C-alpha cells in the first residue's frame, strides 16, 4: 500500500512540476451536451452536460485516449482511439463505463462515432456524433424510497454528441 501511495505521489508531483508547455499538447477536455440511451423495456440512461478531462497519446496517425467525466446525471470513465479518415474527418472507437447518479444504475457502453476536426489557435477541436450500445443494470422502480430496490440487466442503445478541445 505504501509503495502504491509513493508511486502515486511521484506521479502527481512530476505532473505538477513539469512545464505547462510540455504537458499542454497531451491533455484534452470533452464536453457532451446530451447522451440518451434507451432499452427495449422502457428504461433510460440519460446524461447531460458531461465534462470529461483526459490524456491522449498519438502513435502514428492513431490517437489513443483515457478520460474521466462528470455531468448533471452521471459519472463516467472513457478509453478509446481516434483514427484519421482523410482530410479532417476522424472515426472514434470508445468504451465507457458509466453510473447514472439518480438511481445508481451502472452501464458499460461501447461506441463508434464519426467526427470532423479543425485546428483553432493551434489546438484541435473535434465534433463527434456517436452511436453507443451495451449492457446496463436498471432499477425496476426508482424514487427516494425505492433506490435500493433490485436491478435487472438490460441492453441500452443510443447516441451522443461531443465537442473535444485538444483531442
């Protein structure tokens, strides 16, 4: 445990002390105004105004990324890759574990998206529309007195729109 804390402390101190110019091109912010996911049995997982911050690394033309985010209705982690398609078009493949806050409903969504990337003041800005799908565990009923009720596994499908700066 102490070794893990020591390594974590070294990583945090190194990231804080390193010059901002050397780090700026490796980090990004993604804003997702809305994402809606629904199941065939009328359950919904909605997330609104999710802001994610993460780190990216380019290998050849492919950019891998990992991020964490929080919004009005959910928290999530994200990992994926951005692949150039030609000119300014990009494709995104992503895996997103997420937790809907209101009823504590988890889901693991995978998605593919198509986007357009432009450079603004030297930083890339990417707008992506994505289709996402995956299993989730929804509560049969949700409310202040029923949040601890049973969950049932269901399959969610939906989509999202996001705007990333630095990705």
